[in-house]
C-alpha cells in the first residue's frame, strides 16, 4: 500500500477491503506506509486513528443487534474538549429521520438498508473529518442506494473527505470525484472521474462497464 492523501470523494477498485482496514489500523500493510495529514499512521491502533478524525463504515456494518438504535448511536458519540461536536443526535436524526422513528427499536430488527443508515450515523457520531465507506451499497434496494448517494453528496458539500470502496461502478462513478484502481496491491490507474469515463480501455479491463 502506498501513500494516501485523501481529497474529496474517491473510488478504489479492487483490493478495496484490504486498503480500508489498513488505513483504519485493523491490519498493518505488508509494505509501504500510510500518511494522513502529513503524519505516518502505519500500524497505529484503530482507536488512535479514530481520534485523528478518521471514521470507518465497515462492509459488514457491525451494529450492536441487542442495543436500541439510540444506544447504538450513543456508543459512537465522541466528546471532545478541544472542539465543538459537529454531529449531534438532533443533526443525525435530521439527516436520517427514519432512525429517530426507530430510536427505541433493537438494531437487530432493522432491515439491511436501515442497518446501513445506522452504521453510517454511528460513525458520524464520532465526528470524523475523513470517512471510509466500505461497500456501502452492497445488497441494498435501489431506493436506499439513491438515499445513500444523496447522503454522500451532502457531506461532500460540507467539506468532509470520503474514500469510497464500491463494486457498484455506476453508483461510484456518479458520486466520486477521483478514481484509483488497485490491482494486486499496486495502483494501476488514477485520475478524475471525467478522465476515467473517457478511458474505454481501463473501464473495460477493470470495471466491466
């Protein structure tokens, strides 16, 4: 894995999962380094990476099924004496009104799309500046996928950086600004989405679109 300097919303294809968990400190890369805001965070413990402002929405969601929606959100809450918290519970409920409606329901009773909303919302409660989204649209109904795209557009406008790992190429190309294609641990392509859309050879070889 090579140096990562996130800007806006990016698309990584493939070797997606390994990249995400390495950035987050769950696994250490076998070689290379990870730099975030000029600091080498290679091998840094996950909780320390989170304290630097990195939020991770895992592919398998990992909600607490026996806790209520409200309790799941409260678990992710970050209280900082150094800066005001951007993502309050009220703001989360404004962005995801369905979660407020289900606030007292157990997390395990939610549908897949609702659980994905909860996972994203819980991550936002940690007040990240940089958000890792690992396969967020997988297995979701088209209407939920559209809502997910709307959410990405909202946080991008607010200045949050998003690293998007996604098999749904159409979804990713629609909402990302830059693309990185990684094959066998090496970056095979990088450029703007508009450049990628015009590169038929790369799309055919790596994206099957």
